[in-house]
């Protein structure tokens, strides 16, 4: 699977059902395995404070489907 394939999928948190954001990058370990996905920060036109990008660890990914990536982040 290519990064471009992952970037087209919606990322949904299974804990609260919210859309997490868009993948902009991945962190790869020296052995070639993916350590984490980097999610673009929310950009709010009306806000002066820009949130930082979010990192989702590979272990927090529940399922990668055809159209969506399910993740489990936040309080259980």
C-alpha cells in the first residue's frame, strides 16, 4: 500500500465517531515499518491559534478499510 492510498481515506475515531483529519505524512522506522501517521492540524479561519499536527501511533489503528481508517485514540 502506498502513502497516496492512505491519504485518500477518512480517519475516524471509534471512541467518539469523529473525523480525525487527513494524513499528511508517516513516520517510518529504520526497519521500514510504519511507526505512526501524521494528521494535519485543524485550520480554523476564525482562530488565531493554530493547533499542532497530530500523531497517531500504528498500534492505535484498529482497521484499515477500503474508504476509512478506524483508530482508537483518546480516553477508552
